C-alpha cells in the first residue's frame, strides 16, 4: 500500500523510527510541485475515562485513536530531509507530509506510522 501510494503521489516517501526516547523522521522524493509541511502526530490506541457530570455521570467512556500531540516539524520541498523530535506520551506516531501551509492545508502526499 505504501509503495503504491508513493508511486501514485509522485514518489514521495516518509519513514518514521523511534529510538531511545527520540523520533527520527525522513522524507524523500523529487522536487515538490508545492511546498509541504511535515507533521508528527502522537496517538493513544485507547483510553477509558470516567464521566464526572451529566446524565452519564458515574459511567466510563472508551475512546480509540486519541490524538495526544500534533507537532509541525518543518517544511519540505523535495530531496531527502531528516527531522527529529522527543518522544512524548503516545502509543504510536504518524507522520504526514502535506501540501500547503497550516492555515491552508492541501493533499497529503506521504504518510508513515510506527
């Protein structure tokens, strides 16, 4: 799936590695038609929380794929580039390479999960 997506989107590839409390991200591909942003998203697989108020007070709610952090690692416009971030409180991470800017995001051209 990732190989097919990279080919379809012009060969852009993203990779993600978690080592010793650090997250290493690499993005590579031909020169981008539009500038891209590289973002790192930290996710909890599942969390159960008590409900403290309202008609469901005293019950618990289970949530899946809870986004815990969203970090803009910087820009990418082609070639090979590496990024690094500290590991946070997350079960897994997703990196997105997305055309456009934060205020006007465009299509996602590459993604990786670890």
